[in-house]
C-alpha cells in the first residue's frame, strides 16, 4: 500500500501551476480546490505517483477553464492584464524558469498562445516534464507537443531580451521611472523609455483607465504627462509581486500597481493594473 499523501504539501506547487496557466489566482484557487475534491473521491492507494496524478488533474481543469476564460476576456472592458500576486503566494521559485514563467511580463505574453500551447510551454519550461507526459496531459502526440513548445518559445522570445536584467537593475530602473514620471521630468522620462515602448492599463470598467494600449515613446510620454497633470500620485512605494518589483501608488480614486518590462536597458512595456478586483492580494499599507 502506498503511504498517504498530504495534499496540502503539494498545494503551493499546484497553485503555482494553475496560476501560470490562467493568469488569475482566483481561478487557480478554484481549480486546485476542484482537484482536491477529486482527490478525496479517488482510491488514493491505487495512485502510484500522486504528484504526477494531481499535476495532470490541475492542468486539464485549468485548460478547460482557460478556454472559457478567453471568451470572457475578449469582451473585457479595455486591455486584460493578469492578476498580480505577491511573490510569497506563487509557489516554489527554485529555478530561473519557475521565476521567469511567473513574471508579469511573461504571463502577459502568454496570452498570445493558444490554451494547449500555453500548457505545453508551462509544463515543459517551468516544471520540466518530459514530452511523453505532456502529450498525455494535453492529449496530443509527442511530436505535436514538441512542435507546440518550439512555437510557443519563439512567440514569447519575439521582442524580448535574451538576457534578463538583474533584480537590482530592474528595481533601479523602476525607481528612476517613478521619480521622472512623478516629478514631471519629461526629458528624464523619455530617456528611460524604449522607442517601441507600449503601456497597457487595466481598469476593467471598475476604474478609469485607457481603453487601448498606448504605443511609441512620444505617445507614451504624452500620455504619462497628461496623467501627472490630472491626478495626484500619493505615497508611491515598491512592492514585490510575481517574482519582481512593482510600483504601488495611491490615486485620488483608488490604487494602481505598475510593472515594467525591460529591453536593451530601456523600459519596453509598462503594465498598470487599476481594477480593484485584481489588487486584493497586494497589501495596500
């Protein structure tokens, strides 16, 4: 008889897997809870590899949820961004791959992938599962799983740095951005931005935010200058989310969490989450 398995010991890993697949911790928690219910209804003594069994259950449940979520996100008010989560809540980050696949920029890029491509990429890149196992989970051939991984990797690599900046470099650039934007120093702000920079704001209809991405350095600078002239940004501070640093600011109407992506030492992507429903896991004080 197999020794009993403590589901709670596996819960952080399973939550991290579901969150990478869904970009929403609310949905990830629902998936893992459903997996727990199924585990309770299983003859556990007959499961030779509980971790593998539960990884399969969570992956398939998340895939089903992701397919329906994509339909909902198409009708979302404005750009849809992932739900930011404190780093301590995203499960193990023992490898560079685990850390990178939970970064906000990567989660945002993974929205470009089809649900099966996303599952294959996460299971291979972050959890290092063999293609034979991945093909069973996604219910495709080994050859097709390999092809989906290559295709996903290529799409995620487009426009990104081959080498990621250090956490210290990331924090320093974000701090400079905060000072330049908050102080209205347009020259310094322009110097920090990549010429192809894009800014996304997620208000979800719950907070006032741009309904379309703003692209190009000149337009982004004008957009940020307009925000600074209209709104008061109070008590900005750095917090750690998704394995990296983010800027939390208090606005007249609520809060905004800002994450950045870097290319060639410049800010290439700016992600502003204003939807209060997506900020419940970030301490405001």
